[in-house]
C-alpha cells in the first residue's frame, strides 16, 4: 500500500504542477535565481573591504 500512496501523490503533484504552469503566470525560477546571484555579486564587489597591501609600509 505504501508504494501506491507515494506514487499517487507524485502523479497528483506532477499533474497539478503542469496545470498551474499552463494556466497561470508562473515566474521562471532559474531566471529569478540568476538575477539574485548577479545582484549579490554586484553588492559584494561594491561593499567589500579593500585588501591590505604589504607594500604600503
């Protein structure tokens, strides 16, 4: 019985996901994640502490 229940929930979730993706405006998660990474890199580069130089002595 366990495999039938888990298989049913997997199939039901897949069908529901396909229905939602086709009928609603769902954002592209990969594009959203890439945009977040680019923004995080930009912020890190702008606000990073400058490296200490050994030659300044």
